């Protein structure tokens, strides 16, 4: 059954050096607070997994937490490149980064296979592309009609981390809106941490596309209001578009990025302190610090 605890305790207990960690959220409900806590606790040699690594993984990679990235697309959405990711791939800074690239469909099939207790998933993707030569997939023939398909290995991360709108006091988690693959990654992973906007007596699932993760599928629930900033939680917060634009400048420069991490992540005791800086505007004007 899920334990309602603090984010620092959840990360300390479940995320270890060398872990494979999947932080999911498709433009929505991205677990930035948890990413900051992983950086704050100095985790190293992580294999990070995400369908769409964006700013949260740019921060983890630039902070030296990551040795391998498994993904299907990477970028600062609506803005451009992830400069800390590029620096790691092109110049081994702050350390070499191994990458394993898939398609969105391939990643979804891998999570679904992992959640289903199967060794692999099957799809029509990859056939006829060069991606087969550069990633971990295998051709497979349909036993029914001989069609050539692609098998993708199941994903079973050590830890899944997601953000959601609510949890009840028993540890059941409710989320709605754009849910991406949060359900699949939670069911596929060995341990699950969920940060939530609030803990309630009863889940309110009147939003679109409601989903529930039963308490027995979750290890730790940590209340962190606005814990997905600068992304958004439908019904609770709006996307901070200006942050994503400003991040392009912050992340281009190694020294400026390091200063940003020092001020707003490692130098901050918790995400509440970071949010105070967001509210007064200093988090996006660090270039002037």
C-alpha cells in the first residue's frame, strides 16, 4: 500500500545510484519537483527513460546525474534544442551519455509489454528504416501470416516517477487530462513515486480522461503543490511558457546553467523555495544574477 510521505524521503528511499528511472508526463503533469530532488540528493549513473525528454532531463543530464538516456524524442517543446543534452552527446560534458533511441510507438509498446508482464511488445514500426541498425529491436515474423514485424524489449524501470492531481488518504491516485503513458509506466515499474497537487478524502475524477492508480500499485505519494512547474496540472495550474523560452538561454551556457542549478535546485532546501523564486520572477532572470 502507498505511503504518504515527503518527496525527499521518497527519493532517498527508492532512487539509488545506478537506478533506471522513468519520469513520464506528456506536456502535462511532468514531475519537475521530483527531478529537482534527484539532483539535490546527488544521484549518479542513472539510466533515465522518457518518451519525450525535455527540460526536466536537460537539467538532470547537465547536473551530472545521468549516464544513459532511453527515449523517442528530445527537445525544448516549442522552442528548440536541449543544450545540456547536446553538450553531453557532442562533448561528453559533464560526462559521456549513452543514448538508446526509439519511436513513440516503440516506447509505448515497451511500457505496455512491461506492464503486462510480457518479455516484449510487437508493432509494425521500424520496418524499412535505419533505426533498426542503431537501437535494441529485433525482426519477428507473424506466426499467422508471415508478416515481418518488429519486437521491442519490455521496459521495467527500477522506479517510475509521475505527477498527478490528487491522492486520497489511502494512497489511491487520481489523474486526468493528457495522461500519456503514466499508467503504463507505473504498472511496468518495480517502484512508483507519485507527487500530487493535494491529498483529499475522496478522489474527484470529473475531469476528462480520468484514471486511477490503486494504492497497491504505488509505493510513495508525496504532496507537492505545483510540483510539475513549468508544465501544468489540468484544473490546478497553467503552463509557464515564458520559462521554456528562457530556458533556451540558461541552458546554452555551461557556467550559467551551473549557477542556475546552484541557486534554484541544490541551493534550495525544497521545491517550495524554488516556487517562491518563480513567483517573484527571479527563476527566469538568473542570466542577470
